[in-house]
C-alpha cells in the first residue's frame, strides 16, 4: 500500500524539498561565478535569490540596475566567447 506524505503541499516529500534547495543554491552559485560578484552584494538581492518566483524581465531589471558591479553586461543577449 502506498501513502502520500502528509504535511507537505503538492505531495512533495522532504527529498524533493532538499533537491529543490540544492538546485536553487547551484543556480545562484553559477550566477555569482558568471556575474563576477556575490548576489548578496546586489540590490534587491531578494529578487535574485527568489528568481523562481519572478519573471525574466524583472530578473533582468535587477541585473541591469546593478550593472556597474558586474563583470558582464546584462543587456547583452548573446553569450560572450570563453577565453
């Protein structure tokens, strides 16, 4: 007999939640390495940390607002070639 995990919305269990948290941390780590700065140093950092709750345009607006702190130009659409 199979039972759903009680207490977690959407039938998620603790393993799903941990996997999601690791995915978020992984993306933010990649983003920091790509941008050349820590997300903590950008404003509003909560929009970047909660990227999965916002649309692309608002995410990009935060990057553009902080463009002087970044090693890349967030307005540039195509990826820069790697050296």
